[in-house]
């Protein structure tokens, strides 16, 4: 009897220890949501506070925003300003095929916000400090006629800054524009993250967070099968 209870308490100690050690990883993996979706939520909260309708999340526009950010990777200055003027034709000739946007469904891009920072900023910091710093960008996101938006985020170097944020707005009818081929799947993006995608992303990087998450869950299942 004594032996048994001793064994039990030892096991539970191990579990507590195990959970304790893994806790920071869990907290981290919780933050590996899709930062681009979070930015879009903030844009919509800002609009609804002004009694404006929410913008639809367009996965196609999100991917195009990521492409735009990627093209501007080399143009973030040390004071966190960015000047990057791309050709309008790039959208239909380069970005759309890269994303798998069906060309006949390409709508009107009515606004663009581009920003950068040497360090990765969480969405709640990036929104006021990178994306909405002046009246011009605020009136873009509060424009009454805008219907949908997409957000893209990417780091210039693997797991390193500077980071580029791009928001694209459209006033075209939602659902029928910027449609991705393969029943909305489009072309898989190797780097960065964009809104409308179901994949999580961390610091605008790849899916390492997802892999880590899966490994942790497997470890938990394995260790609990040992202990219980
Ligand atoms: C930031 O740097 C760019 C290029 O290096 C320069 O043109 C610009 O004036 C600087 N802006 C500020 C606010 O210092
Ligand atoms: C990036 O910055 C350089 C140097 O300021 C400039 O010459 C170039 O046109 C910029 N690229 C784009 C796409 O705007
Ligand atoms: C809103 O966007 C439309 C279409 O892009 C533009 O014509 C209009 O001037 C904008 N309105 C404001 C208040 O910025
Ligand atoms: C909307 O964004 C602007 C600019 O960042 C900010 O000043 C304002 O407080 C925001 N409003 C809400 C309700 O988030």
C-alpha cells in the first residue's frame, strides 16, 4: 500500500515536471497563429468601431499581398521606412500565376499599405507602428467602398528581419474575385504568411511552429501512455 502510493506520487511528480518543462513551448506555440489574420481582425475592429462593415478576407488577395511584400524585401531602410514601387503589370503577370489566382477573376485593387521594420513585431504592435502611422493609411482602411482585403507578412532573410507587411484592399464584389485555382487552394507558398490561409505562421516564416506543435503533442501522448 505504501509502495503503491509512493509510486503514484513519483509518477505524478514526473507529469507535473514534464508539463512544467513543456509549458513555455505551449505558450509559444499558442502564439504561432496566423499573424496576417490577426492584422485583418484589427483592421475590421477598427472599421466596426466607426460603424463600417467588416471586410471579407480574400485568400487570393492575401497571397498577392505576400508576393508584393516579397518583391520589396530589399527595400526596408534602417529607419524602418520603405519605398518600393512595383509595376502594375506585376500583379497579373507575376503575382497571380505565382499564387494561382484565376486571371478572369482578377478584380480591382483599390488600395495598398506597405510597411517594414527591422525586427519582427507582434500584430498589435505592427498595426499602429508599421501599418497605420498616418491619416492616409487610416482613411484607406476606413474607406466605405472597400469590400475585401488581404494581408501578407514576410521576413527578408530566413528567420531574420527586416520584416515587410503588406495590405491590399479591393472594392470588387467579394467571392467572385481573386479566386484561387484548385478549389481555392492556389499555389502553396514556401515562405511568409498571408491572411485567409488556414496554416499558422510565426514571425512571417514557414510552418516550423506547426511541426513543433505536432511533435509536442506526440510527446505528450507518448508520455501519458507511459504514466497512466
Ligand atoms: C529614412 O531613410 C531613408 C533612406 O535611407 C531616407 O531617405 C529618409 O529620409 C529617412 N527617413 C527618416 C524619417 O529619417
Ligand atoms: C528599391 O530601392 C532602390 C534604392 O532606393 C530603388 O532604386 C528601387 O527602385 C527600389 N525598388 C522598387 C521596386 O521600388
Ligand atoms: C475610397 O476608395 C475609392 C475607390 O478606390 C476612392 O475613389 C475614394 O476616393 C475613397 N474614399 C475616401 C474617402 O478615401
Ligand atoms: C484605429 O486605428 C487608429 C490608428 O492606429 C487608432 O488611432 C485608433 O485608436 C484605432 N481605433 C480602434 C477602435 O482600434
